[in-house]
């Protein structure tokens, strides 16, 4: 039996195949990603569902979705992805309670004199709280809220008799926040039914899921809710106490930071050690309803694992009395329950590093008595709006629904892809314009390739220098993309690399009459595959099922109507050839510009042969046509404005200086002889002026004569 040949090629010395590295917040550097087993375990901090999800949420969850897709669809890692829903929290309790009390108040239908009196008290309470706050953003919001209430109250006073009731209802709706705070102070302790606190978070969880679906974010493999994990959380806290790292005080349980940090195999604030002792951050993490507990703690650095519920707060049984879990313990308990004593990846926004994630780490490591509960911590960067932090007080607070009303999911995702997931992203009109231009470049290339194949078919027999150069650029791009994704999933460099490849492909396609269409199809397929892997929704999704049938019927109707028009014209014996030609050209333009675009069909005339036919998103095409018309109208208006300004300027000049006497206008060095009225008869060289030249000169003199006579009349009148 012949001996099998051994491969002779080996990698050059020092050359290493690129491998995936991720920026680990725990070590503050990029590290080689080595999961603990074949399946990557991943826990993501989910939303606290008490309000509409906003672009800050999109920044995190779209970025995590991109990372998740790259790990499993590009690098081939099986991923087990867990996300929690925080549906028990101080913000949720306060929001639920105030909304419930306001609704009760409105249902009571009190006399309006009583309502006005209560509103005056609520505003007084609001002003006192406003004077006490040291947060300038919060104070600004409170001032704005007062102004809105006062404006609504003025509208009631000035409303006609028939409209007063409607204005009063608007006033109550506008005053909900101010009135709710006052009612909460009066009656908040009376709200004790746990079920009251469940409806609001469930509503906003559903809204969050709708937003994520609209953004094409994949659903988590497991979703955990705090309200469904109370027994596990109680057990988790009990074990931390048993291990000596927590203590009970007045029905609450606190984590003993000093005891934990003193152990040789533990240390507190791994992610942000410089924030150790930051009382402002710790108090914010404890929640607005849990600040008056300093006397219960052994140290200001300790934080709540379990909170004894006060009147007006939901409560669940525990060994320490009725209460509810602290914010940080929720994630530790739920992630541990599903994924165990060590996770490969934990993700969240950068603002969660301290104290939330540092407290999570401390709790879980105290529970398991280990020091490696999380191997890789990945944090997304901040989101700014036009260079500023997003804030309701700055009136730049944008919900996901508002963003989707202005931009498609594809544009928003490309926007995130064009920025590093770990750096600050500035959401602005310029940023979105860059995203729009990238999307247009990619889709136009794809449409051009599809049209090319439709016209000439698939061909791979054209292979000369240009094809070899383009193939080399294609190979280099794929290598560059792989290196970029290995380097902390650098999607920005990835998209830049694909842009450069498409630039070369467009140059090739536009510079040669004979092309290798198969090569262009290969490049297009690669780019589309990568964008699809990133989760960018591409193509016209309406051309499927019933909607596809509607599009076919729409095209058939266009053809039928045009056919009928042509038949009628052909029967019109009085129609002249010139008129028929004009109508036909107008009909051709109408087909291209008016009839087919609403169906998502774009025709592009070519210098020779049939037009390019591109099936695109109808809404985007109509928006593109509208934008083009608006630009053309703006140019037309600008041109008319400049023309009017020029005419006014000329008129001003003419009125300022007297026009030249027509008898003297041609007495220049251009001519040598003139007749009695001043018309030239010979040019400067003595040659006689021709008849055609003479006619032109007579016209110019007549025009000048009218100006001169008009000026003389104006002088006489003045």
C-alpha cells in the first residue's frame, strides 16, 4: 500500500492565526476568549420595567445582540443566553403607587373646587421638594412640571363654558406627577396589595419586548423575573449569612463589605476599586425608598440583600420578616440558579459597573466562596444625544418607539455597528446620515448586481488583470474582516473594510463592458451574509406571501391601465404625430416616476439597452423621491431668489446712474464711422458693417432708447 504524502506547508515562524479577544472590564484589557466548556454561558442584566424603553436601552441590547450573533454565527460558539427582568424595585413601587392613587382620586369625581384646593397643596409640596433637591437636572425637570400645571390651570380659567370640562380633564392628566407625589405622602401607606404592584411592570415588559422585536434583537434563551424567584433569593441570602458575610438588622439583611474584603481570597469592588466608599453611588443603588437605614448598617459601605417592607410597599415572607429583595441580589441569585458557580460572560451598561455589578460579584463569590464567578465582564459605552447625556430635563430623552418612527431598524443597527460597542455613541442627525449613506451604498450595489445578472446572466469566463485585482481585494477584505472581529468584535473596522471592497467592485463594474458577474455575485453574497449575521434587516420583505401577490396585482394594474391608454390614443384619428410623441414620452416618465415607485419598483434609464429594474422597499423609495423633489424645489426657489435679487440689484444700479444716451452708446473705439443717429457704419479697421450686424445694433439702440426715455420721464416727474 503506497505511503500517504505528508503536507509540506507550515506556517511561517511568528505567524499566528487570529483568535477572538474581548475587552474584559475585570482586567481592563483585551484577553483571549477561552470559554470554560463547549457552550458559552452568558448572563445579561435586563431592564427595570417601570417606563418606556429608551435609546440607552437600545444601545445596550442591540450591542449585546450583535456580540451574541458574532460569537455563535461567525465564530461558531453555542451560546446559552440568560436575561433578567427586574419587576420588583423602588422605582417600580413608587411609580405604581402614585399612578394607583391618582387613578383612585380621579375615579372619586370630587367637586372641582376641592380639586383646585388639592392641586394648590400638591404644588406647595412639590415646591418644597424642589427647593430641597441638590440635583440641577432634577430641579430643572420639576420647574418644567410646575410650568405645565400652571399653564393647564390657566387654560381651564379662560376656556369657554362648553370646553371647561375637557380642559379640566387635561389639567388632571398634566398634573399627574405633582398630584401623585402629594397623594403618595398622604395615602401611600394604605397601598398594601401585592397584586397592585404587578400590573405596571408586566405592561412595560410587554412594551420592551415589542421594542426589542422591532429592533430585530433575538429573544433570550431564558428570561428570569424577580417576582418568580423570591424563594431562591431568600435561600441565597440565607447561605450568604451562613457563610459569615451578611447580617440581619431590624428585619433587613445587609452584606458585610468589611468582612468580605478582609478575607485573603476576596476583595470588594473588583470592577471599579476607585469607587470603593462612593456613598452617592451606593445610595442610588439602594433605591429612593431605602435611604433611611444608615443606623441599621455596621458600615456605610454595606448594602441591602433583603429589605424589610414598610407600609405601602409589597412584601413577601422570609426568615427575617416580611420584605423584598435588594436590587443587586436579584441578578446574583437568578444567574446562579440558571448558570451555576461560574459564568463565561456577564454583560451590562457601563453605568452598572459600580455598585451593581461589583455588588453582584461580591454576593456570588460570598455564596460560592470562590473568586471567579464571572470570567469576562463586557460593558457597553454610554449613549449621548447630540453630544450631551440623554436627560428628560434637557428635552433630549428619546424612546425606542420615537427613534423607530424616524429611522428603520436597519439604519439604527448600522449606526451601532459603525461604532465600537464599548465606547460612547453619539446619536445625532450626522450619525444617522452616515448610517443612511452606508445602507444606501450596500443596497444599491446589491440591486446593481441583481440587475446585471438579470440582463447578462451569470458568467465566470472573463478573467484578466482587472478580475484578478478585484479577487485579490476580495480575499484581503475577508482577511481584514476576520482580524477585525477577532479584535474585540471591531464592527466599525469590519464595515469600513466592506465599504472599501464595494468601492473597488463598483469601479470594476462601471469601468468594463465585459465583466465577471459571478465574482460580483460572490462579493455581494459575502457582504449580505455578514450584514445578515450582524442582524441588519435587508431587502424588501413585502415581496412574500399575500403582500407579494398584492405587488404582482399592482404591476398588472399599471400595465392594464397603460395598455388602455395606448389603445385609446391609437383610435384617435385627429391626434397628430407630434402630439402622440409628446404623450408617449410623458407616459414613459410617468411609469418611471409615478406609477411604479409606490409598488417598490425603481426604473433607471441606461444609455443603451433596457432600463435597470430594481425591486426595493416602497416606503423608502417614496421617501427618496419626496426628498429629491424637495431638494429640486429648494434649488428652484433659491435660483428664483437669486434671479430676483440680481434684477433688483440691476434696477437699483440703473436707477442710481443715468442710462447712456443712445446716440452716444456706440461711439467707442470698436467703430470708426457712424451715421446721423449714432449707428456704426464701419468697424475699427474701416470695414463696412454687414446687414446682419447692423440689425443687431439697431435692436440694441432701440432697447437703450426705451431705457433712456423712461429715465427722462422719471426725472421730469421727480
